[in-house]
């Protein structure tokens, strides 16, 4: 359920997110305190907020539940409030903000869900140096009856929640900014083919030449039964997602979700779109089943709700597996995966019928040291080269072109040879061919050419 768009009845309790999440307006009879002013505000849960600027003034609220949020109105005249849970001071919340906005601040987690708890909010005698006054503006109290982890997926579409600041004892657990609709991003790859197409000495017919394309998985495996809504991770919609059923424990990895392709495809990169819960759900581990073996593609940080591309050495890919790391020392949090796609390598040609070709019988090996990074180096190949292969000795990525001035800066068109990858051509017969290349690391470029 979502929050009312217009002011409601003061004191009304509203269930949001799930039946076990309860919102209580600040003017409910259960909210006790001294002399506070009720101020109309159309953006407030019940149409009004409680307002006071006298240090030492307080309000208290009692509830039976496991977690508690308070919705404050932040502003340039706001001070600070001291938070006590069951008589113990747990935090001080600075309500200053240059703009007027509402935020939900999570003040308690992991409480005994069967015990009555009391929160007391007291206006502090100190304030932010930029604030013009000591005001505390209290809109609503929200508590959760159950002790299970709060599901990020459940809160992200609810207009009630502008921001959730999760606080566990004085330490900030995390912030979820105001959620807006994410438009689907279509990434179009249109890399020109730099391959020289010689014709002397060889005649061929090309059929069914294909184009590369992002390919979505069509099925899933959930070996630990740890994920929910798995098909949403490959439905080509970044507004839906797969999510862990149980929250990921502190300082631990989630279980894998394995996404399967309809058939084996030749691929050399993938892309993913996932929720980044800064600073805790902050690392992804993604692998591909390539040529019959699991290969690590990437482990590390990523941008929130953005398409992230990662390359790997080309091979026959059938599956992708993904897991996430929760870096929080105490709290459990859910992992959310929106989309995964695999790039099917474009066909360099269809079926090729060779009519005549001269066999290559003269190999030549070249070792070119690229001592200066991101600087163009070159190697001329023998006339009428029939085939060649190029890679870096140390496995560093490099850029390749067949004309000068493309690889140093770089300037398209050029070809990216991924780390530990190679580029090779066969059935060519150019009168003259020079390779131009550059690397972001000092390397030795190794080339084998047959003529």
C-alpha cells in the first residue's frame, strides 16, 4: 500500500509495505509529550506535523515490534534530537537540511518483537552551525512487528518513503535515496569491423552473415532455494528484479543465482544491472560457464541501477552465475538483481565456400615492446599474408587498428582485445598490411604471421 496523496485523518494508523509494517501519525493518542504545535503540511502523513524549538522538549511513543522508523521534516531551521530507546540513548539525529524535505530515519532494529518498547525524542541544546533555529518537526512513527530483515525490494516502489537512513545504535547502516522510475536502457553496440578483406588468390561465397546482439537468459537454477522472482532477472525490464528470500548475513556472500541460456552461444562480454546498497551490499561476483568450465568474469564494486559491461575471453557460454556481498558487520540485508544479458559475438561471415586458396608456408614471429603506455606502435606484415594472430605476452588488454591514429587516444574505429585475449585472422591475402596497436600497460605484443 502507498501513502495517501492528500491529508488523512490525524491519528490514523496506516499499513504500508506489508501487513506487519504500521504507520502512526504523530498526533495519535499514543504519542505523548509536552507542548508541541500542530502545523498543517500537505506533505505530512496525516496532514500535520508536530513542531517545537525548545531544547529539552520531548515526545515519546510506545509500540510492540522489532524495528522503528520516525518520519522527520528536515529544513534550514531544524536542530537536533536525542534518541532514547527503552531509556538508553542510541543516537542523535541532525535534522538540518538546506531544503525542506521529509526523511524516514530508522532508529531501532533487532528489538524483541514481543516486548513493548518506548522511544523518546528530545530536542538537543546543540544544532548544526548552518541551522537558523532548533526546530524538531515530527510527522509519523513507523514500526515493524516481525523480526525478519526489511526487504529492500518491497520498499522501492512506495511513494511514502523518500529516504531511509538506517541507524543501528549510533552507526549509520545505509541510505536509500528517493526512488524514481528507472527507464530501460538499451545499449547498442555498433563497432565497425576492422578486418581487412583481401580477395587476391581466394574466392569465396558468404552466406547468412549475422550481427552481434545482447542475449537474455531463458531459465534459472537456484541451488540453495535462496532467491525469489528469478525470471525477473532476465525479463528485459529494469523495473522488476530477482531478490534474495532471506537477507544476506553480515560479512558474507549471498547464495548464487544461476541464469541459463537457451543454447550455447559464442560470447565475449556480459552486462548486469543491480541494486547497490551503499556502503554494505557493495560487491558483486559474476561468472560464466564457458567451454564447459566456470570462469570468473568480475568481482568488485559497481554503480547502482546502471548497466555495467564486463569482458572476457571469447568462448561458448551456456550459463551465468551471480552473488552479492553484504559488508555490514552486524545487519542482514537483501540483494537485488534487475537484469543480466550476454553479448553474442557477431558472425564475421556465414558459411564460407573456398574455391581456391594458396596455402601459407612461411611463418614470421614479431615481438614489439610497447614501453610507453597508450602510445601507438606498429608492425608491418609480409606481403600477401594469409593469416596472423596478435596478443600481449603478459595478458594486458590492448587496442588494435589497421590504420594509424586510432589506438593511442583512442579514436574509433578500433578493436579492443580484452585482457588475456587474442585477435586472429585467416583466409586473407592483402598486398600490404600493417597492424597498429597500443596498451594501457607496458607490454610485449606478440604477433605470428603466415604468408
